[in-house]
C-alpha cells in the first residue's frame, strides 16, 4: 500500500516545489511593481494605522494571486506558470 508513496514523492515533490517557488516569485514581482507604480506608499500608511491602505494592499494581493492560482490549477509545466502568470 505504501510502496508507491516514496517514488511518487520523488517525482512529484520537486515539481510542486518548483511551481510553488515560481508562483511566489511572480506574486512578489507583481506586488513590487504595483507598489512602485502607485503614487501612495501603502506600507508607510499601514504603519501609521491607516486601515484603508491595508485593505487596498490585501485586495491587490488577492487580485494578483487569482490569475496565478488559475495558472497553477491548469498547467503542469513551470514555464506555463511563468508565461501566463
């Protein structure tokens, strides 16, 4: 019963880690680009206690993660995630 677990992990886990790393990289690049392009400094506003800036930052994070999640769900190759993400 468990004899197939180790070979499956050996083949599937590196792919999973590569896809996860690519998704986090794309999300990070998207957030940095967004923060650079907007005229507001969200992190400064959040540190000052501005709740609206926090809501905008989290909304942006969710909006950027949705296409990446859809790409993760429909692709099997890391290059697809990078191209479509």
